[in-house]
């Protein structure tokens, strides 16, 4: 890749690539372009078909870097996931990340042979590769544009994006087996058994390692605080590799380990969450740069037309059908189903999975990789840039909201992280005349102050609310308030003012 160059020149180029990617992402949200496109673009710019600074054509190395990056991205995502926010949508998320991914893969796979010269087996492989979603880029745009989604849409899509990568990985490996070997009926049952084993073992290993990791972080007294991130890193790698060795899905295991650990108390919790958030960004940038280097733009141009047609099938047929069937047992409005369908954004995972056929020596691997890459670019460019507009058209955005952290976001205790916001109790609200204890706020949501006229009240459970009261509410996530606000008829005024006079 950079062999033959002095170490200082290699480090200088790496520093330039990181700085360029970070500075590009600084402006990406303002112009409505997801960071993913810019990171990939930087890699393509300095690659063989661009400036020619770096020649990289090693799918195996790219696959290794991508898998390691995904381990820490999924762990960091789980670590920052609040169980209280995903508990109401856990079954919806599981359905989307399993049934939804399967339907997406099959629908795209069936359509591919009608659009390209690929066989139906190769079509299923391509469908499996692009079957998972990538929500982090979505929420970067939503936050930068000041658009927050109503209800439980955000935690639902976070849960889906964090848990559907293992399913896509299993479908890809199964499709590879189908393509590279002559399979009999018994082999299909073996694949089904392998899938069940991977999911069950991965889930159990993730839950068990989450509990074990919590105990180790709390009871292993290290002499130097700087060793705690190293200890956690070792446990994450052990979770992934150990789960893979015993026949489970390591990606699912590290994601669940992160969720279990993130919802329990352990030493240096806040600093470690920040550390692994930064690490996730680092490996994500590295992964996107490497995948960009692996792409030769001249080879992508011939597949633009079939890639565009497959993208349209994915966005307007496969994803909506998958959402419709996967969420059929649940009560959701058509607006929410439409929004979830449009958030079927494809990201780095499909590009990483597209290296598997290349490593396996599949004859059409190069064509599949280039088509997948173009589909990802199309999905991010079209869906990613129009998400705020679609949210407003569907009336699912929550205006007048700030997600800046307040002064309470300090490490007083592991449970003190949260956001302060102001709610108003209208005269006709259902909450009028009821005590704080009886209005039924979600668990973890606290009313910290009540302003009644010019009087400030420190409420207790017996404090009765009156029309016109203004409440300062501490909540782990603003999404948790949506159902209660709708049920009680409360109104969001905005973030808490930093000076009492502004409140």
C-alpha cells in the first residue's frame, strides 16, 4: 500500500487523510451530504484512479479492516443505547432486523437477473450484501438540520441499524455457500440450523459477556486509570473472537455486550463512553478511506445504469415491502411506516460484505462489488440528503428543539446523564389537577422544578399540577417524552434556559 516509503512520509499521509476527512465532515451536515460520501470520496481521490498517491487493491486486507472497524462501531453504538428508549420497540426492531432484512435480500435478488446478466444465485448474493441499513449517517443529518423525529422512530431505527448487520452477514455467507457449492435439500436445512445457532449463541454470549464485563470493570482494581480503556478493548475483542470460535455471531455479541454494559453502572463510565465514541469515529473513517481506495471509479461507470435500476428497486419496492411485512403485527401509522421505509439507508457494511465474494474467488465478484458501491452512493446521496424534507412532509419532525447538552451532563454519577427540557401544562391538559406521582411519566423521567407564575416549586410526588405551570424535566432521551406528552396534552417549550430569568 505504502511500502517502500519512509515511516514519516507514511504517517504524514495518514495524518493528512484523517484531517481531510474530519474537516470534510465538519461541513457535510450543513450542505446536506452525509459524512460517508465524503470519507469514501477522499479515499477515491487519493487512490489509483484519482491523484494516484496510494495504490491499494487487496480485498482481504480491506475485509479485515472493515470487520475490525464494525466490531468497535457496533460496540460503541450499543454502549450509547438506553434500554428505556428501545424497550417499547424491541420486538419491532428485531422483526425489522431479521424478517425485514430477509425480505429485502430476496426481493432484490429476484429482480437482479432481470436487470443484469447475473444468475439468480448471484442475484441473491447481491441482495444479501445490500440488505442491511446504516442509520448513523441518517441521524448526523437529522441533528445537523435540527430535525428530530416524533414518537419512538429514532430508537427503533437505531435498534434496527445496530442489530441487522449480523443478519446480513449470515445471509451473505449462506448465499456464498449456495453459489460456490452444489447444495442439496439437506444443505438448506444445515444453513437454517447454522443461522439459528449463530443468532442464539451470539445473543447469549453477548448478554453473558455484558454482565461479566460489568463485574470485571468494577472489581478489577487497576493501578492506573489509563488501563481501563485497554481492559475494555481486550474484553470487546475477546467477546467477538470467542463468540465466533464457539459458533455464534460475534457482531451481534459485541452489540448486545455494549447495550448490557451501557445500561449498568461501572467505573469511569462517562469517560469510557466518550473514548469509545471517538474510537468508533476513528475506525469508521479508516474503514471508509480503505474502502474508497479499493474502488476504481473507471470500473464503476459501466455499471451505473443497472446500479441505478437496482437502487430504485431497493428504495421503492424491496424496502417498503420489507417494512410493511415486518411491521404488520404492530400498530404504526402509515406516515411512520413510510418514514422507516425511506430510512433504509445503505452504508459501509454492504461495501465490506461485497469483499467476501472477491476473497472467495467468485467470477462475478468485481461486477457485484462495483454495483454494490454504486447502490450505496445512490442510496446515501438520494435518501440521506432528503431525510429532513421527508420527515417534514410526513409531519413527523419535532420543531423547536435543541439537542445541545446542558450543564448537568457531568460525571456526578453514572445515572445522571440526561437532558433538561421545558414543558408547559396547558389549561385543558389531562395532567391538570393530578399529582406528579399519578400523571404516569416514563421511568427515568423526573420533574425537577415547577414554575407557577413568579413562584418556583421543588416538586414532590404529591405536588398537584395546574394549568399554565411550566415544568423543568430531566429525561435520558427526549424521545421518551413523546408518548406522555401526547397522552397528557403537554407542550414542549424548548431546552431549559441557563438563567432563571429566561425560564
